[in-house]
C-alpha cells in the first residue's frame, strides 16, 4: 500500500509546504520498512512526528554515524557477541531490509549456539508489527535460562 499524496503547487512553494512534503516523504520511506501487515497511515505519521518533534530530525544525521562505527568497531562488537557467556537471543523480522533474514543468517554463522527467532512476515519493527510473537519469543528465551536464586 503506497502512500498517496499530492501538494497544491501554491502551498509547495512555501516553507510550510516544504515541511509538509518532507514529512510525507519520510512517512512514505518508513512505510517501506514494514512487513506484510502494513501500519495504519496515522501510526506512521505519529512515528514521524516523534522523530521530528523538538528538532529530532537534526539528530538523524548524527545517528547514521553508526555505519562508520560498525566498520571501526566491528572486531570488538562481533567479538563480544561471539565470546560472551551471557545468554542472548535474536528476534528479527525476515523481510526487514535493514536487519532481516540476512542478519539472522550471519548471526547463525558467527555466534556459537545461536538462538534466533525469525518472524517470516515481519519487517523492521517486530515489536509493533507482531508484539505478541515478540513477547512469545522472549518468553521462550527466558524459559531456557537457569533459575536464579537471591540470597537474603
């Protein structure tokens, strides 16, 4: 489901019109990250408002810096996943273009005894797209953990 939107040319020439277009374009881009159950357009608009509110859009350029950080710190970050003795699990949406099935494959290659839940029809936001399935995967993960005792 593509977002349908057109902007009156007179409005498009104004600062307000440009801001509206930026919002619409970004909401449409967010839509591409979703899985097989598309979000309501209002939900996407609300998500964009949260990003954009109080100058948040300016922070996005700084946040994308994580790509350079991934390359710079790869050995340390992957090493921590591979050598850690802390229980860990990965739950992700298979159709996520950012960190979907391809990430699950690589995780299984690198991490000893990988615990992976791949949600086949889910995209980038599994906690929003399939909250019960994420909760179920977490409950399964927790059930595998040894019981902890607390000393008084």
